[in-house]
């Protein structure tokens, strides 16, 4: 530990997980608290779910929205969450996160000096306002690198890697210690607060089959450390759990590169087809739920069809540029030639392009899709994609201060959870997921937890 941390008393806060957990560390340190962050993965800066995200953080009522003339508020955002989840989301938690969303992104820009901006070139499904904020390149790796640099520059934060939090000791008055296994073996670290920011259980195939069987056959595209550590620790301590069937899927993992083609391809006017060259649903319902659609209707093998205009628009995303650099974007002058090049039925693809052109021109779409920017024009491109599980969205029940709750609704003193370790605001299944509602609970609950710990220490 650093000299500022008393070796006998330990840090004020132990954070398990160096993704969104770094937000808690930095927010707590800003308020004078000492923090130890334990991270099990030596390669976390490239391989955790924050790094693998598209760095989208919703902020309702932010100054960037005001500058763009966008009228938004936490109430409007909350209404969108409830609409997308058909009222299934935990409204209390959703309210806390929508209310903190704008202060969070503004604090990240001001206190952490992140170059935040508002995404205005296309809307994400379910958001009735443009409210997703991101960093240049729209890549989670870049976002996480900023957080890591800020942590290394702060004297009150220690980062211990590789180190895995294996247990939390709780006494009559709450948390007493964190048990961490690191390079020097197991260590019991005295502390009065622990934040579980270890994500969910997407990397544990048995837990996925048990709780979210509909996506069990999809590719897992997430951190190898997301094995349900927080779930197991919390359950041992008597914590309540909820929404364990919730998850974020994605229908646009490019193959064979396993890079993210991204759903901006769809929102700019692209569409997905199966091997028969035909669409199988309304792609604009959302990329999360469309993963299961792809498994069910296309056998897990689909292709995104786009054109040069969409290709150029999506090149703002580092993930898309990586996909293009891998050779996954295949081009042809006609529908028939593209079908032959990518291995889908040429006649079916030709018919689909004609039908899409009619829908984009205002005719009723057979699947009910209403949002099209404009018809595709040759040359056309195709990207082979597979459905993926990104992360689970259920976990330990928390309140609006990120405190972990027992079955009776009482908090376990000093124990907090954020991100995939907590129960989230996506309702059940995959259909309630809104873009950015992975990072918002990860960062927002971490921010709220840090503030609550600081209030208790003050």
C-alpha cells in the first residue's frame, strides 16, 4: 500500500474490479479517502468489459445536450427505460441512475479531463433523445486508458494486479475486511467498505445455462474474469439477487476477426440477412435482443449488408475500423456478386435489396421497421456476423446509493455493488437493454457508492 494508507488500519475503500470500479476509486480519492483496487486480470486494460465497450454513457440533461438544443431530462430518460423494459425495470434504481447520468458525464469531463462529446450522427434504439456521450474513437479501450492514467496519478489510490477479491468479512456493524489473493498469497485487508465491481457471470457457462439459456449457444464476448465472483460472495453474505435472466447481447460480432461491426451499421440504414439472403426481423428493435433473433431465425449465421455511405459514417468507431482492417468487409458491384462473395443466396439478397429500397422510400416494411436513413446504393458490402453475449445484467440487489441489500431490504453495512455485479435497469431478458445501460450502472453506481462511503467517513 502507498504511504498514505495505514498498513494496520487499511484503506477506506476496497474496490474489486478495475473497470467501472476505477470511477469509484477516483471519486472517493477526490474526497480524501484512501482506496485499494484489486484486479484479477493482468490484461484488464484491453480485456475487461469497459475496454471492450463502445464507450457510450447516457447523460440526460447534460451541457452538451443543451449546447445542441436537445431538450432532455432524467424524467424523460426514466420514461424511456420503463418503456423499453415494458415496466419491468427497478424504477427506484433507474431513477437514481437517470438522475446521476448528466452529473456523471460532466464530472468525468471536468474532474478526470476526459474529452467527452455527444453522439449526434444517429439515434440508438429506445432512446427518444440523443443522450449518449463518448470519447474520440468511440472505443472503450481509450476510455479505460484515461481512467487508468488518472488512477496512477493519484496518491490515494493503489492498484493491485493481479489480485482477486475472494471474500468479504462482515461483522455485526458491517464490513470489517476484504480477503484478497494476490502474488503474495491470501491477505486479509482491514476496511469498512467494499465495492464489488467484478461484472456479472457471462464467463461462467454453467451459470449462463442456468439463468439465461436462450443465449447460452452464442459466442461469449466479454471479460474472462466475469465468472460471478460478486454473486457468490453476496449470496454467502445473505444478499438478495434479482433479474438474473437479464443480459446484453449483440448481433453484430464480425467473424472470423471477433471484432465489433457495431449497430451504427443498422441505424444508418443497413440490415441483416441469413444464408438465404433474406431478413428475419426489425433490426432497429435493438442489438441486444437481436442476438437471440439471429440464433433462432438465422441459425447464428448472419450478414450485415451496407453501402459506401454507411461504411464512411461508421468509420468514426475504432471497432468498425478494426473490423474493416481485418478484411471482414467484403465488397461487390451488384447484389448477385455480393451474394456469391459472402456465401448467401444471390437471388434472395437481390430481392431483399429491392424490398429494402421500397421500405426506405416509404412503403410498409414486412417486419415493421420504420427507421431508414435512405436506400442502399451500389457498391454493396457484407460483413459476416454472429450473435454474442456481452455481459449479464442481473445480480445483487442494490438501492439508489449502490448499497447491497439483504432479502429483508436492509443494507449490508459497507457493502456496495456496481455494473454487472448489481441487478441493473434492463428488466428481464435482453429486450430491455438500452445503449449505454451497461456503462451507466457500472460508472453511475460506482460514483454513487463512493459518495456514500465519503458521507459515512465524514
